[in-house]
C-alpha cells in the first residue's frame, strides 16, 4: 500500500498514551514506531500532535525530538512542529 499511494500529510498522534485499563496497549504512538511508519509511507509532511499537556502522556516533546534527531535527514525534514494558535501553510 505504501508503495502505491502518494501520501501528502500525516497527522501522528504521539505521546505513548496507555491506561491501566488497556494494559500494555497504547492509545497513541511513541516516536520510534511513528518514524518507522513514516519511513514506509514517505509522506510529504508529518505533523506530530497530541503529545503534551496531560499526565497520561508517556513521551513528550523531548523524547520525540531525541528520536527524531536519530532519524535520517530526509525523514527529519518532513516533520513540522505545530505551535498552538499559529497557522501553518502546507504545500499543495
């Protein structure tokens, strides 16, 4: 599928959220598998979202940026960090 579809923008719900009720199952991704997914999908733009502001987030911006820093440069260049209240224009 990843080879047949030209992916434009990916919204990644990160933070590694899990709750006692769900056990080891995560409700959102951590950065490592998110980077693996993006390496396969090769999206034009990656927007990480939903990783700060609540106590149930297991991985915040610092952890995400550390993982991203180890990723290949072409993959890192696709990531755009959103700033609340600041519009972001994406290429069409």
